[in-house]
C-alpha cells in the first residue's frame, strides 16, 4: 500500500475519507489511493470501498466548483480564477480503474464461479464519482439528459449524508446484479488481500524474524476454532448417533503453491492455539523426519506435540508388535517372481504400486479390487490385468502371513497405518481420541488409511487443519474425496510463491502447465507469477555436460566458489532423482552440503539447489501417470531453491523436461 502524503489531499478527498472511516468496519472497508498493478500499468484510484452486502466500489473524487458543459466523454469546468478547462469524464476514469481491478480479482479462483457457461466474479463492481462542491440538483439535470449515469454521481448533499442514508445510497447504485446474501468471510478477506497486500512479521522464541504472513495467511492462522465438543465416552460400543458425531470434525484445508507459506501458516496457527487455548491438546504431524525437525524448531510450545506420521504409528503400535519394516513388496517380487512378472510385460515396481494402492485404500477382498474405481494409472487396468494383480497380491500376502505366524518381522510400510488402526480400535488405547486439534503439513502424501489413523487420534468434534499442494505429491496421489475428507467450501487458497524468485517459479511451474494430468486437475492451484511481491533473480541455469565426470567436476567447482565467497554450505543442496546416485556426492555432504534423493526434501528450502543427472530422470516412464509423477518430483526439487537453481544433464535433454527450456538459460559444458 502506497504511503499517502496526508497534507496533499484535497478538500473532497478528506471529506470522503472521514465519511468512509465512520462506516461500520464489519460491513465496509475503505482503501484511500490503493495501487492496482497490471503488467506495466500502475493505476491509483482515489478510493476503493468494499461492501459485504453489495460489492466493490471504485471512487473518483473531484473538487470542481463549477460545471460549464459536459458530454459522455469530456467535462468543461470553470476554476476559481475564471479559467475554463476541459477534462476527461471522471466516470470513464473510475470505470477504467474497475477493469484493472477486475483483472486482479480474476486471478483468484476462489473469487470466481460458473454462470451460464462463463467464469464470472462472485460479486458485482461499480464506478462512483463524488463531486462534493456541486449541488445535487445540477447533477440531476445532467442525469435527466442521460449525460451522467444515473446514481453514479454524488454531489454536495449526498456527500454529506448521514450514515444510514449513505448505506441506502450505496445499495441504490446501479449494480450489475444484486447479491442474494452477504459476501462470505473468505471472499471478503480475499478481496481485501487483493486490493491491499499486507505482511505481518512472525517472530521466534528468541525474538528473531522467522517469516512474514500476508493478510490472508495471517487471518487463516488466527481464525477462531469452532466450538469444540466435549469428549465422548471412551467405549467401543457407540450408538449410531454417536458414531455420526464421531465423524463430525471441523475441517480446514489450506491449499497453496510451493513456497506460498503453508508451513508458516500452520506453525503460526499452532502457536496461536497454544496461547489462546492452552487447554487444547494439539498434534502436528507431517510425512518426513526433516520437515518434522523443521516444525519442531518453529513450534516450541510445551502443549503441542510435533511428530512424523510413522513415528506416531510406531508409538501407537508399541512393543512387542512394532518392528520397523525392512522389506518391500517390490524387492520380494523381484527376488521370487521376476520371470513371471516379466512374462506379463510388467515390472516389479508396477505390481508393487498396485499392491500398495490396495493397502492404502484398505481393499482386502479381491472382488472389491476388481470393481474399484482406479484413477491415476495413466491407462485403464482391464479385468484380466486386475486378476493378475490379485494373483501377485495373494502370493505376497501369503508370504507376509507366514512370517507373521512365525512371529517374524512381516510388515512393509504400507501395512503400518492399517496395523495402527487395528491398535487404536482396541478398547482403552491411550491415543484414541486423544487430541482436540490435529494439524497435517504436506498432507498431499497422506493415503486414505493414514487419514483413518488421524480420525481415530482426533476426538469427536475436534479440528482437522490440513496444508497441501497436489503438485508436490511425491509418494502417492489421492483426492480428498478418496481420503474420505470433505473439504468443499472449507478451503483457503495461497497462490503467491514467495519462497522462490520469479524466474525459478516460472521454470518450475512450466512443468505443471505442460503436464496433461496436472494442468487439467481442479485440485491444482494456479500460481500468481506476475505478483509484484515476487523477487526477481538470476535466470535458472540448464547445463548440458559432455560427460558425467564433467558434470560432477563443474558442480564441485561451483560449490567451492560459493562457499569461499561466504555462502553457508548448509544453505546449498544437491538433490538427486535416484538413491543410487546420491553416493556420488558423499564428499559434498562431508563439506556440510545437504545431499539427498527426492524422498527427504519435502518442506525444506535452500539458497542454492543443484539438480544433476537429469538425462536419465525419465528412463522408466511407462505412461502419462508415471510421467506426471516424475515431473512432480522434479518440480518439488526445483521449488526448494530460493535464489539460485542449477540443473544439469549430459548427452540429451529428456523429452519430459522440455517445457522448462524457454524459461531457463541454457549452457554447454564440454
């Protein structure tokens, strides 16, 4: 928001500002001289007034003392010194500002809806001209000849109206349509955030700045929880009515693009709940250990438990039943049925993914799998193929059961949530319905069975607070409908990728926009890449290396140069698409650089990110679904970088990476 020189305001602007400031803040919100930035254009109307009962008004104020003549395009006025001057019709000026503002509103999907086959704003907008030195009778004469738009010009008497009459004047403006009900709090906040972006600094326990929240993020973080129900009796024998109540939780979904501040909002909300409602038992849960450690640093309240999902499951299962999984379905299938699977023209990874999907969906019976709706495979699985999957699944389950009966370690990671559910359903389990609020970060990687664990941890009537970004679904990709969680109408959208520079965001999101599966998904949030709040930086580098050795030497030299120039090695990351190539960078890890495969990078950020070996990142792509999976992984790796992103390959750039080419600086290294 531009700082206004208070002494430079005209009489009319002061009068209108005083008038607007007296109006109810619950219904109205006014903005003096806001900036509307669209591309190279920078508009600055005198006022914008938002009315939750009517819509958005763009106000142009004129201190003219005498009107000489007027047509629909121009106005001739006489100044106090007698000089006649021709000016542009102020209604056209206000209407132009409206068009600029509408373009900004249309970037927010939550402000749009379908109406008669077209995308339209949920609310109307209206230009208004206020001329406080001109009598309303004179304005009425121009209106009678249809030179001034009726009701859109206010003179001296209307500008000095009582608050009650002023509200009626606003309601009587010639709105394009009338709202059937007031704007929702979510819509109102999004409108205000679009007009006037605002940052609230967030401080850590030691007084250091740990981030900044926009108006929308801040309002989401400190939103009052709904009245939480009293705990139900801890009995396994619930009446049908109580079972219905147990499913009734307050769900809030914060969906945002990578780097839009979802984790900061979650951490700020946890801190707010701990301070404002210390009686609540709050659980914060995420997927991987690195993000858990990051959240533990951000959230230091004693009454908030921060844990990763599988650690919580191990606590739930407890001794002697808990054994950390040490074998996967893929490895067992490769060791025992490789030739058979190869004859079916599959690979072990494909079959293992289907077995894991059945477990994630808690599909036990073969007949249910044959009828289940299976999305995200890229190509349809015929009944014959499903029967073969059932055959392999049966072999694997029989193997697991034999180990279980022998009291040997039998679980794989897909079994863990199902076993945790079994334990939570036992009478008197101490973790059952133990938390008033459960908060999940990076929730796009939570499977339906995982959410069943969450439901049993959350007490009936509690609050489920979820942060997700489907473009970063590295491990699994289920809709919230498949997970059994109703999020329609309970979603806040964050679409400005503050973490990365504009150049990094443009390159990364080009992968999403070019992908058929993701670009057509209603769950994907479109980023606001033209936002003035984004930082501009150096171009993303895409380097073609002559050999793998040359690629490795170049990255080593670059890291050494950065570190010698003062860059903290802990702020540099080398992210690899495969575990087998991570060991090539062990020496950099010894120097303090973060080196990892894609599986452990979620929720982390670095000043500099290198993504090497991209030439073979797409070698095992089988269909559109696996192509999308690879692109999501690389997208997530790219958006870990805040300022510098260097990607490299040798021989030939893979086809799946081609969308980034027009958004990067291409270099050749012999």
